[in-house]
C-alpha cells in the first residue's frame, strides 16, 4: 500500500489515510512494517465509527503514532483510501498509556474532505451543534472503555490549533 510522503498537499489540504470507515464495528490500523491494514480490535458491543477514521500521512505524534484524524462527512470510504481534506479543529484528550501507565496527550484532528459539498460551510469543529460534539466525545470515551486507557476529554479547539498540531508532528 502506498502512503503519501507528505502531510500537506500543494493546495494546503492534508492527506488523510482512512484506516476504519464510517459504520465499522472493528478498528483497523495501518501496520507500517508490513505495509498493510490489519485488524486492531473489535469495538465494544453497540458502537460503530460515526465517521471515517484514520491518520495524517507522514506525521508522528507524542504517542509515537501518526496524528489521528476523523473525517467529518456524510459518506463512508474504505481502508487505505487517501482523502484530501481541510483541517477544521481538534479534540484535545489525554489518556493513560496501557504499557507505561503514564498519562499522554493523544489529540484527535477533525477534517472535512476538500470535495464534500454538503460540508463546505463547516469551517470549524466548534460550529457543529453541541449535541454532535458531546456525542463525539462520548464515542471516544466509550471506544477505549475496555482498553485500560482511561481517556480524559480536555475540550475542542478550532482549525488553527489543529494546523499547529499537524505542523509540529511533521517536524517531529
């Protein structure tokens, strides 16, 4: 599988690689060593991914993985698909590292595909209805409920913080 070698595209959009499509009940994860998508784990009963889930190509976050990204749109793609997207915000979270027990930041980036006409009006994750943001927060808390991570939500921030997060991870 070919992963883009840059986080940012020439037009300023970011390269989001989808790992887990909207509606999935199993989390997939790209295995860098083998170059394939692999099953990570089943989600707790009753949970499905509300939007496509993946990562920003060519980044490395504080937890050692690429920057996580949720693609806000009304479609579902497939594992391995690259979705050129614009950054609309970030959900700040910290969690307990299952191995070390230390707390670490593991923020989630929110993006909108460049070609998603029904979402063209969304410029910031903060523009989403409060109920939608609350449901997204609850999804992230519940999806790791049995993973020993003790996720703590620290709040949403707009696209500027999301852009800084990606740029810092590209330099890392």
